[in-house]
């Protein structure tokens, strides 16, 4: 699938800027660049060196540039790579790329540089996918997870599992060669222990997707409550800006308002919703319906209530109707500046939910609320050396591996012949191999790399 063509693309974002970087990769990358470069002879220079000169089309000077050389195999793609740093004018960039194409280069497809890095052995498939995650990461946590995967944290864990499975697969294959002699080279008790151990690791990785995916995409956090509870005031206080209209008139918020708040390196997608009550008109009814939809899609629900104007039974009724399985729940008593602390004791709130009292209007307790939201959603689940799955393709492959390992375990519990055991182990190895790229198809690679930006 590796093309012999030398490819070229702009690697920096399109648009006017101080600098644009044009990247070439392929056997002829250096010679093609050298044919339009006025300066040192690039063919005689060492790898990982920079060279100042001119890009010229015949006698016409297009730009002054700095050329970076990466001689194979010491490059990202394991091929000859040249990066031309020119001025960030769209006109200049297009002139240089057009000139390089006329001299023999071909326009790169989306993700083709990283695809070549994978096909040439520079990255495995999960690391290649981490490149796209790293580029799109917009929070410290998303960056850390992508960087851990790019450095091979996920791959290393999977490869250790595969190596142990491969050992037992080879022993069972050996048994098949001596089937007439009825011998066992693979210790069944040790194989059962290994299956149990691998299953525990895979279960942990599958469970990590729930947190890993929301870290990658941002954690949906809905602020819900009755009209005039102070939801819009709370949104403004959390964001430290006047994002939502605040009014004493009930039902001011008719549609959802969404903003991003970063807490301790993780993006929380805050969603301010319409107040929950019997709607007085059609528009408000639509707003309340949207509120319930957002609540059902949330990972964290912040239930805000007016501590003065709601009775304990009303609050408990709201909590019972809003608290859904799998959704982290935070109950927030608002307008504490207008009430007495002993009012909370009267409420007798359930002890199994996270609770805090604040004054959104007076900005009291807001920082404490942020910490509570973070601890409720993330807690101690995130650590620098904790492998986390963020890719749905990986989860699906792990789930298929889980099914195959279950078949192996059943085969050990209800003894089956070695050929059936070997078949189930091979199936598990196949699905693990799909994640890191030991097993690939052209359709799979095209689907993955077509989602990359051109130039990466």
C-alpha cells in the first residue's frame, strides 16, 4: 500500500500567518527540493540540519526560506523528509507547492504522512490514531491521555498480553502436531490463570472508555432545577462572565445555553437549561422538553434549588425524578446569603448524593462547587500512568477479544479438543492485533487516516 511517490502538503493551518511549513516525504523529497533551492547543495548535507536560501522558479525568486532535512530512516515517516519554512502568505505557499508538484511531487492525501509512518514501522496503529487525538486535544487531560498513547503506553500493555497468548497458542498448535500421541504441551491451569488475568485487564480498559471518551470530548454537565432557582446566575458565576440573561421573571431561559469550563485540566461542557415546571406556553414547553433530553444525555447533573422557597418534600421529589443511574449527581442549595444554615438541617437531604451550599449571586462557594463537580466526575480515576481508552474502535475490538477469551475459558471448563482452543485463542489474538495494527485491511486504514488533516 506504500506509494513510491514523493508527497507534498502544507503542514501548518491554512490562512495568513508569519510562517507556513510545507512538508515533503519520499525517496525524491530532497532532490526535488534541491532542484528549486538556491543555497547549499541539499544532497550533500547531513540529516537534521537547517539551511537558509531561496526558492526559485527559474530566475524568479518566490521566497526566502529555511529548509529542514531529515534523511531516511531518521524521520517521522522513515523516508526522506524535507520541511520548508516560508512566509505565511497563501500566495507564496501555493506558488511553492505548485512548483514542487511540477518538479515531480504529488499532493498528499489526508493523513498520508502518518499512514506512511505506520506502514514503514515508525508507529503502530493505536499510536498513529493518537496523533489525531493529540492535534485535536483542547485540555490538559486530553493532551495527557493522547501523549501517553502516542508514547506507546496502550500498545505496550496490549503487546504484553499478546505475547503471553501467542506462547500458549504455539504450545497448543504443537499439541495438534502430536494429536495421535495424546500429549499436552500447554498447561491448562496456567492457561486458565492467564485468561483470567487478561480478562481483568481488558475489563479495566473497556471501563476506562467511559471516562476516556468524555475527557477527549468534554464532560456534559447539565445545570437543572425549577424556574428562578438561579441557574443562569450560576452559569455566569462559573464562567466568570455574563453569558446568560438573568431575570427575576420565571421562565427566562427558553433554550439551552452551552459553554465550556476547564476545571483542573478537564473540559466540562456546561449546559444551562429551562426551568422544570408545568409550561405556560408552547415555547416554554419545548424548552422544558429539551431540558429533559439534555439531562438524559449528561454525565454530570447539577441540581440547583432555591433553599428558601422549596420545601424538603419538593426537593426530594425533584431529586427522585432527576437522579438517573450512571449520571453523577450534585445537589446545590442556592441563595444561602438570604437564609440561615439551620434551614439545611430541616431539609434532611439524602446522604448518598454530593451536596454543597452556595450563593451564585454573591459568588460564594463557587470555587468549592467547581472542585466538587471535578471530584464527582473524575475523582482519583485519572493518573499519569493509567492507561485509558478513548477510541470507540479500540473498545469494540476489546469487547470482541473479551468474547473470544470467554470461549477459551468455557473450553477449559468443559474440556474441548486442542483445535477448538487454538481457534478461540487465535480469534482473541486477531482482535488484539486489530488495535495496534498487527492485523489490518485497506478499508480499515482508509477509514482511519481519511479523518486526519492534510499535511499530517
